[in-house]
C-alpha cells in the first residue's frame, strides 16, 4: 500500500508539473468575450415550443431554445476552427469567410438559421420553417454536409451539437409533436439501452453493418427490414426497430452518445404506457464515422403528445409519414473536405 | 465560486461572465492541456467549453453547481476535440517528447519522464479520469458526473490507467538498467 501511495504521489506530482503553469492565453479570453454578443443564451424556462426529452444529459428536458443555441455555437466555433493554420491557434480570430474548401459548407442555409414562416392550417404565427433546402448541422462535429428538403408545416429541432433534425408541426404548436426526423453523430452505442452495465460499443471505424448488429441485438427491441442503401456514394444500411417499454422497466435509458459526448435516451421506445413504436434507422459510413438518421416511422400519436395530455390517435401522423418519406428521399450527403466522394 | 456572479451571468451579464472566465478559465485550460496534451487543442476545447457555458447558463438549475457543471463542459469539449483531431489526423497530436533524455541522478526526474511517455500513450478517456481524480481532486462520483459515465466505469478506467502507468514506468526503468549494464 505504501508503495502504491508513493506511486500515486509521483503521478500527482507529474500532473502538477506537466507543462508548468499554463494560464488561459489572453487571446482566447478575448475571443470568448468577442463571441458573447453574437451568441444567444438559452431560455431559462420552457421555450415557446417544448420538445421530447431525448438528451438525458441536458440540465432539464430540452426545449427548443437551448438546442437551437447549441447548433448556433457549433457554427460559430466551426468558423473559428477552419481559420486556424498549422502554426497558430484559431481561437484568437473572428469567424470569417475562409478560402478553404470547408467554406463551401455555408452556401446552404443552416436549419438553425432558417427563416420562420406561418404554418398553413395551423397558425399564422411564424412557427414553421420556410419550406426549402437546408443544411442539417454546422461543420463542427458532423462527418458530412447533410442537406434536406423541408416541406411546409415542419419545424427545426436540435438536441444539442451533433443531434438535430426536423419535427412536424401540429395544432399544439406550444408543445410540439415529438414526431419527425433526427440526424445524429454517434461515438458509442449502448449494448442495451435499458442496462448501462451492459457496456458500450465504440463506433469509430466500424461499418454500418456492425452497428446494425449491435442495435438489432438490443434485448427489448425487434429489428426488421434490413437492407443496404447508398446516398451520394456513402454506403449504409436501412432497417426498422420496434419496441415499447415502460419507464419503470427502462429507467436509465441511453441509446448512444453523440460526438459531443451527450447521451441520447431511447425516445420514443420508452413511455409511460409502454406502447410499441416503430422507428426507421439509416446508418451511413462517412469515412469511418457513423451518421445515424432516425425517423419516427409510426402513424399513431407520439409518446410526447400523449404525455402532453392529448388523446391517443392511431392515425395522428399517417399523413405526415408521406412527408417524412419525401424528406428522407431528399437527403444529400457531401464530403466536408470538399473533395469528391 | 461566487453565487451572485454566476446568477448575473445567467441573466446575460457579459461583464459577469468575463469575470467567471477569469476565475475558471486558467483551471479549465490546465485540465484540457493535461487531457489533450496539445496546446492548440486545449485552447480550442477551453473556448468551446466556456462558450457552451455562456450559452446554457440560464438553464443551470443551481448556481452553486457551476464549477461541477464546468468540469462536465470541459470534458465534453476535450472529447470533441480529440475526436475531431482523430478524424483529421488519424491520431492525437502529441507534444514533442522524443528528445533524448539525459539520465539524471535524481530518480524523480527520470520517473517524471517515464510517466510523461506512458501518459501520452493512454487514451483520452483514461487520461481524463486520471486528471479529474489525481489533478483536479474530484471523487469517483464527481468524476463520473463530469464524464457522464457510471461510477463503476470511472473506477475501472482509473484502475486500468494507473496499472498501465505503473507497468510502463517499471518497464522503462528495467530497460534503462539493462542498457546501462550493457
């Protein structure tokens, strides 16, 4: 034990003395200060449109404000990163247009910056996105440039950096639908979304087929319809998962961890009632990094809607499934480095 | 951390947040330096974490938990930086450490050098747990909260990391002894 204590002491001495005194450089503090006026803070309380509780690591159930802000920061920081050269940290610079290939990513408007528009038949308030083609994420953690064609009556949604998408808008514009398409960076998959002790599967350099095998083996879910798919040369696998467990059964839910280290819970599979829901997954291999597209492929009311007190409707989203299929068909993937894939 | 300062920053007071950056920036940066072992990545991670803090401060439930929350943000930012670096360069950039080491009579310096060599070979998740517990001084539970992992994972990673460091130092020492005898 004494020998061990001595070794621990040596480790601690090493850590204290590593690199000597390393205060935060003034240029970094200056860069942070310069970004504050341009970086909106999240709303303190529930926003005007609450969203399903997908990210369990957020301080509370995630409304739109914090999520949207997270994507904005990804864009801002991404712009800083791409201005860095080999010898100089980019943190001191102000984000600006760059002549590097990455700058082409900003040609399409980001979902986070998309203009609002009325929702026909629902509200004249600008609670929906202006229909059009948008880029899903920023350039920070995303392995590819992703664009989608958004129809009317859909709205932007983000869980945080590396997990974002669009949800359909319904009559309850205050609370939102919890039904739509979500794009995800994924650094590790749970071996069992309901059992944190079952371990994790690190996704880096694993094929979509290997990731599918992990998800298909999740104990409480049933996989079906697996088939190979390709978009813009990026190969992947498409399949559906069906499952429905109660919160009592799956208290510590986690499906995967995003590239930004946030934990995504097993919505919509976990609910008060434990009703089964089917979700369509598309996993793509982007140069060794996975991109998982998750689509609420069920017609009935979402667990979020029933949780908000709406009566269960077996066909609440039947018409929206057609719109969602069109969104999925519109997905375009591009190399973030600007090269041909 | 002064609660009032955090509360003012939570309500959008930029000057208060500047003060917070001044108070925690050095510490977060030093953590990032030790986890990432790259000055540029550490600066980027610190900037990312602090801007995340500014953005999400209004959602912090308990201002007294600001410091623990900041640890979580810097660990997440380090993970993101390490991951980004792996994607672009295949591996972490490491600080230059291959310069010839002149044997010193002070074994402490030799051990520090051996620890440095071994520490840079650890993965970022293992370096993180060692830094949080043996540099920052967090408990296993606090480190688990900062890393977003179960306490058991923290303990197993710490066990592995220390075992690896010890074995690496001992192996280096044996090698140096055999070279000096040859």
